[in-house]
């Protein structure tokens, strides 16, 4: 069992749906109080990629919330998978930050510093500059993402107890 878990939100909040990873992690952190043996840290990784290596390397288990692309999915479809077993239909070629994050994880692999890593991703609809508006398709994926993260954390000995009812779009607007 991991001792230190990192829940890392990735994305560019200035590009509408592209910021869902960051917004989702903030939403989850506000909504739930976590308890259990492993310590859990939440980090807004934005588009930092390689600058996150020292933070990622400090953990035993990482869950990255981000956007993903799939040649067999549609906008709003969400996926959860082990980075060591990326489904054949998933690629990380959607945006510059996705490619940079992929390269960051691969570099960590090369030197043996990458912890167990899971990806919780959703296919974005709008990659529009200077918009904090999340599309309905991406917002509709959040209940699946939320249940999946709760179940995964429970399998690691972490209990999630709801403590608030935050609004995802309000969190996105507050990113200004």
C-alpha cells in the first residue's frame, strides 16, 4: 500500500475544457474530507510538466486528472487507467501540455523515479483561448470521474467523506 498519494490536476485553465484537470482536483478537494493511512496531497500542476518532477517523485502513487484524446471516444467520455497499461485508443497528442506531461512521465521512467501512476482523463470539447467556460459534455463527465476517484482511493485505504457542495463552473471562474 502506498504511503504518500498525489492527486495532480493538469491543464491550462485559460482554454475552457483544457483546464478540467485542475478544476476537478480543486472541486474534489473542496467537496471531500479524506482520511485513512496514506497521506494524500492535492496539487494544481497547471502546465508545469517537467517542473513537477520533484513533487511527483516524492510520492508512491500518483493520480493525474487531465484531458486525453481517444480515437474511439467522443467528447465528454472519461477514462481511468494505469499509465503502464495505456489503452490502445488513448493518445496524448491533444495539446502541448499533454505531450509535455507524457514526456515528463517517460523521463521519470528512464531514471526509475516515476511512482505508480494512474490517469483520470476526459475528452475535451472546447480548446478556446481566454475562456473559463466548461462545456456541458465535460461537466457531465465529472460524476464518473468523482466516483472513479473515490473508489480508487478506497482501494488504497483512503475514505472520502463529503463535506461541501462546490460548483465546478464556479471553481473554473475563480481561476481568473
